[in-house]
């Protein structure tokens, strides 16, 4: 089956929904989502959205905090846009019905409640208790469902973008329930597929975060940058009854203290901000302490905080911990780091345009240059709405002058008719995730990275062979994408001969501004199997970036 639309949006997180809502003013929109309309990384975002609203805050402070956290690899133009356009985008969310938490000041006025998280020099985090992402998702989904020009395809997964290497013309999409493939031809395509946390064995991400967008864009010929910078959230709940449940950074922002098993603190030995240090510092500190002690976890202590205020501020975290027998008002929370966020992705300019014509990318799948070598807490939701807005404006101009949708060929389903063993797909998927966790984690070495590359390359080859002939299914497509994305992460890590931000390599322990203060860029294009080895190396991000794009 084939359908024609003006705009195709792949992904239903904050980036995809924000873009779809605004793009629907310019034409017919097809919004494709792998699960239900509210299943996304956005839905799991506890902390909040960072923006300047307080009188003691400023754009300059937020900009500096972002650069410091990003180890000075952030793109100056992107960061300035993020910070200065952020407040207006947040006001739009409030107008759409997002209910951020409020508080009463000492003089009796009611205002937005502002939290603080690691790396922030001021309180600037707007939140909805500790379920901010879910609240934003709720409001955006409700608004999209009221738009007649938006058609939502639930339980559908993109197989590949339709690209001639220069222009994107839509995507082939699998109905996971029926196994049927729909070819969606579009004048504009937005890639908003989220992150890649499920490339790792232990992650805070939902099952759908399998790196699909990065893998598809790479195969279509788009540039991918900075995939070595995988953020490991330092505080994931460590309990057999809780599957990688995130303990928000805002808990430390409200006064939570990190402790070892014997009760002693340790963050003062690693950073002047102690427990409020940026995430990469905290994650490495915990990793180092666990390796020294041999313990399974460290602890987050909030027992000194007011119990009722704690339950009101973090109701979701309180209830989840209580469900596994931990009363956080009386007991320390056992925590370990887990893969959380990809700071790299599909290279875009400041209007979210990729280097493939008519293909945009936004949210965690994109590399706008905002996050540099390490994302500042709660900048991710802000990035999504800011650049989705700019993309919608740019796409609107394109659609106003666009020619009719180009004719594209339907997907050749008859070529995929051989049975595929679900057990083998599952085993290969878990193999990739195990390799990535073991060899490409918080602390790396060249030898371990090369070992991982050889193993992932072999799995990717097997996945491509199964895909080329086998019956399509979401698990098979996800295996292909996980292996492809894992390979890109490894190649990027091998290319960076320094330890900056989230890429910490014992063989290259120092920061090298002279040679390495630049982006790592990988270029794809119709490659399969071991073809992900094509690599351009580092590119001068600040000096060669034109109109926001990393150039050749």
C-alpha cells in the first residue's frame, strides 16, 4: 500500500508531537509511532525542562552552564538559540495545557516552582512533580488528536527512509500488528525517533529506544556526529524488582546526598559542586568507587529532608521505591549508573535540517550541537520544543513552494519471505547489548573498543543477512538498528583520542583542545553489513559550520 502526505513525522515524543502540531497548519501530516501514542522517552522524563524565568537567573548563566557541562564542545549558535528562544516555547506549552508545578511565595503570590539539578548554577527547572515528561506528552497528544489534518499510525515502525542519497522522499513503514508494509511518500519528513538507550544492557530508556533514527539516517546517507557521547545517568534504582528505574537528578538538586555503603560521602573528592556536579563527573565517580570497593551500588540519602515535602515533590519516585520495599523518607536509595541519553545523532543545522534535502531531525535523535560532550540536565526537553518550532517554520516555507509529492516505488515485500527465528533475533540483540555494556561503557580503552567493534560487526552482518531475506518484524528491524547504532558509537569512540565529557578513555586520559576540540562525524550511504566502517574523522565544528551545519 502507498499513501501520499505533505508531512511525515517518525516518532511521538515531545519533538515529533510539537513539530506535527505546528506542521499541521501547512498540510496533511502522518505521524508514525512504534507503540501507543504516548510511549516515548519524553514520557519517562522525570526532572523537567530548563529555562530562564527567575529574577536571579540570566541567559548568560544558562549559556555558560550548558557550555561547562558540554566540556566546551557545544556549538555557540545552537546554545544561544536554545536558551534565548526557550522561555517563549515553554509559554506555548503552558498555553497548550501543560500543568507545571506551582508554589506559593512568602508574600502569598503563586508562581511556577523552580527546581535545580546537577550543573545548573540557578534554580531554573520547571517540572510537573516528578512526571514532567508524562504531563507534556499528555497535553501534546490531546492537542494533536484534535487536529483533523494529523493522522496517527500507532504500532507502526519505519523500516528505512526513502532516499536517493540527496533527498528524502518519505519512508517505508511496517505495521507491527499485521506485518503489512505501507510506503508513505512525503514532501517533508521529520525524524523524531528518540534515543538509543536499548543499545546497552542496563538503561533508563523504554524498550522502543533502539537507535532507529540514527541507523536509518546513516543508511540513507546522512551525517552522524558525536555518537561517542553516551550519557550514563548516575542514579538508576538498583533493585531486582525495578527495571532500570530512573531516580531524577532533581532529587540531588533538592539536597540528596550520595553515600557509600559505610555512610561516608565521596563526591567532594571529585568535583567542587559535590553531589550537584555534572552527570558525567558523578557517573564516573560512582563507577570508580564501585570498582574500588567491589560493592554492587552506592546510595542516595534523602532521609534528612522533610518527609511530606519529599513525597509531594517526588510522588512517582516515592511510590516506585515503596513498591519494592524502600521508604525513601527513612532509608537510603540504592543506585547505580545506567545508559540514559545520546548527546550525538543525525547532524542538523539550527533549523533542524539534515544534509539530506527535505529531511529534518529533532530531539534526541538529532545532533544540533547543543549538548557537546555532555548534556546539561533538563536541556533535552527544551531542545526538542525549540528546534521543532524552528523546523516547522522552515518546513512551512518549503511546503508553500513545494512541487507535488514525488512518485516513489512501493516496498518489495515479496523479497522478505523466509522464516526468521525469534529466539535467534532475541539472542543476537542481547549479545549486542551485552558487548556494549561490557566494552563501551563509562570507562573505555582502545583494546576494549576494538574487541567490541569486531563482535558488533559480526552481529550486524548476521542481522543484515536475516533482514535481506527474512519476514519482517519489529524485533528484527530493531536488531538491525541496534547493531548499526552500536557500531557507530564504537567507531566514534575510537576516533576521539582524548577524554572529554562522556567519552573517558584510559589510553587517552587528557583533554586535547588542539587536536580534538571538534565533532566526530560519520558519513553513511546505502551501506550494509560491515559498511559502517566508512569514517570521516573529526570536523571543525565551530570554524567550518555554515548556517548551523557541519560542512565538509
